[in-house]
């Protein structure tokens, strides 16, 4: 008896579902009813399409590569002065550094006038001048630029870090022999940047496990062999003869090939006094 009741209920439910899915073709709608249905379907279709378009715009914006500004000569000069003043509030352009700063602004903005003056964009910068004339401040102020950014450290720090117990030895030489990793948003989109070695020639030869090694000299030779010319820069208080005495004729020759030499007048005063 129970089975018969259950079967009867299931049969009625089944008939109900069949009735729900029927096409009802025998029902005639008025023109007003048809128009209402058509308009609502059209509204829903437009609504769906609207959100599809908005969603696509969002993902296009998210996935779009960031476009970083490129500074021309004037903007590079302006940005340089801003940074130089932050580094040294007393910094001023004067008769001793004016031409040097102009040449470097041409170089770091990629202005063709730089090569018309006899220099090369394929080379880095060797900035030479007396103690205290402002070489380090100038190169620090130029290191964030839109064509050729770089990190700056001293020859002595590179040499001393070779003796570090954690990341010393060959790790130091390998690190400074290659392009350095960088956050693109901090360097106008560059994820790898160059290197400026400040105060070339003042470091001392280091010993590691009893072996003497010229750390900076090895870095220079490695960067030369990797052809990292235009991403390698230097400042120095010494000239070619002293560089040869410090590193030997081989490195002196490599540096000449790697760098545009830009020099202060030897009479430039020590502005630290």
C-alpha cells in the first residue's frame, strides 16, 4: 500500500515537472507583453555586456606595462640639481664644474650632442679631479637617471667587503662584476643597473686565505670581459700614471677603452674647506 502511494506521488511530481517544461505554444501574448519581454531581455543583455567591458578595462589597466618617463637634457639637469641639493645643500654650479655637469647631463639624457663633442655612449664615465672638488656629489646626484642608472660605492668598500665572513671572497667579486639587481620603480623601470666605483685607487690589496688579491682590479677586468663598458663608471683623484702604478698597465689600458674621461681643472679648489 505504501509503495502504491509513493508511486502515485512520484508520478504526480513527474507530471508536474513535465508541465513546467512545456513550451506553452498555445498561449497567445499581447503585443504589449511581447514588447515588455523583449525590452527586459535587451536590458539584461546590455547589463551583462556593460560589466564585461568594465571588467576587461580593469584587467587591461592592471596588466598594462608601466611607462616610465624619459628625461631630456633640460629635465635631466633639473633633476640633477634637485638631487645634488638634497645630498649637499651647499652645492652650487660654478666655473669649475659647469662644463662637466653639462657633459654628464648630455650623457645621462642620451642627447646626441654628447657624441658630437667627441665622446661615446658605448663607454662609461671616468670623472677625475682633485680632492674635494665635488666628484662624488656629482656622480651621486646623477645615479638616478632615465637612460643609464647605477649604484655607487667606494673602491675601499668593495675591497673591504671581500673579507666579510658571510658574503665575502668570490661572492663580492662576482656581485660587482655584473649588473646589479634593482627595483624598477626606483630606477625608471630598470631591473638591472650599472656601477660607479668611487675613489678609484685608494683601496689596499687584500688577503684571503693567505692569497693576495686586487679585488677592484679583478672587478674591472671582469666587467671589461663582459663588455659592461657603458654601465661602469669611476671617480678618481689620480691620473693615468698613478692608475698604472696602482693596478698595472693592463688595467690602465682597459679603463681607457671602457671610459669617457672627463676631468676637472687641476686648479679646482677643495670645497670641503
